[in-house]
C-alpha cells in the first residue's frame, strides 16, 4: 500500500489501527512492578535473616519530618538537664564578668628591667687599696672601648672582669655579658647603654692603675652613648674585626675620637677567624692584618 493512501489531504492518518503506546507503558510498568516485588521479597528474606540473628534494624518512619527547622530551633547538643539529671543545679552565665579593657591573656610583666650586683663583688685585690688609689689622679685612667657592631667589645670587657673577679671565672657561663645590665640587651645580644666599670690592673712593670672602662654600644642607632663616653675619657680603644676589617661605624668613631683629641689604641680582634673561616696561610693573614693597620693610619692622617 502506498504511503500517500494512508493520509488525507490534511495529513490525518486514515490507515488501519495501530497498537497504542499506552499498552507499551503498561507493559513497562508491569515489568517494574515485577522487579520491585522481587526486591521486596529479597529484602523480606534479609529482614527475616536479621531477625533470626537477633539484630533489630527497623526504622520508625513516623518521627521523621520534612518540615523546615530554623537555625535557632535546631538542637545540636543535649541540654544540661539531659546530661546531669534533675538533681543537679546548673548555672548558665550569659555575660562576661571580665571587663573589655582587660585582655583575656595578660602580658608577662617584668618588675625589674635590669639586674645589678646586690653585694660588693669579690675581687683579686683589696677594695681598700682600690679606694686609696682613687686619691691619686695620676694613677687613674678613663678609657672608652668602641668599635663596630659585634666586633668583640663586650666579650673583651668580660675577659677583664673574669681576670679580676675569681667567682665569675669559675662559672661555666660562656657568654657572661657582665656590662649588659638591661634584660633587652641580654635577650638581643646587643649593647644599648654605655656601661662603666672600675677595675685595678697592673702594667708590664707590675705598677697598678685604676681603670674606669666604658663599654660603648657599637650599633649606629646608639652612637649618642659613645659620644657621651668620649667626653669623659682620656683615650679610646678601637676594636676591629680581623675578618670584617674597618667598617663604616669604625671610620666614624675614629674621626670622632680625633675631634675630641683622644689617644687612640687599635685592637685587632678575632684573629682566629682568619684561620678557621678564611683558612688563610700565615703570609696572607699577615698582609690582611697589615692592610687593616694601614687603613686605620690612613683615616687618622
């Protein structure tokens, strides 16, 4: 039969009756129902097996609800009544008793920002002899120890103090830092204030002199402490690291000492760094030290 005979001029179907889609849908639904019945049967068999094993896995669906619950009405944790029971009184504190101006974690407060000797220290010489020398101004020397940062000024002062204070020499503290009396100086490892101390030292002929030594800071920001110490001293000892050489602050301190007309003594410190760090042979180490001396002489000229 020609396809054109099955439709009229308006496109309507005029052929024999066809099988409806509803029957196909019914067949599919019947198939689905059959599969669901099989699933229900298997689940019933599993439930029977679980009941036989003594496991109760039944879920009560009556309490479940799909209603929208506000955030304020949600209950995440059990109440105190449920935990402790009605016999226990529970008190809920809704307001803070601590003022807002008071921090929750209070900072550590140090009542003392410096530490000094509480008693007169024990020395290798008699303190009465030290007081008698103070009456002779020709035996008194005021010296300022200056230099760049970390060139060994405070460590040198510790060596002098350990030599005259036997109780400090017996301690096992390698970094004494006796002249750094502030806690901040001890924590940072940098001198901030000029600290004077008085000791009695002999010369090569065993003649004793009273030395008032000022340990000045080497940081540029605390140069005013070195300036104040220079005004009180008769001479300065300039410390220079053998490894680093003459630094910018060393240049400034030498020029300042010349302006104050002070006697300058050069001390080349940390010579062991030439051997341990630079690993220089003796001849090169000699020329390195000679170069530092020539550079300082050039600054003085």
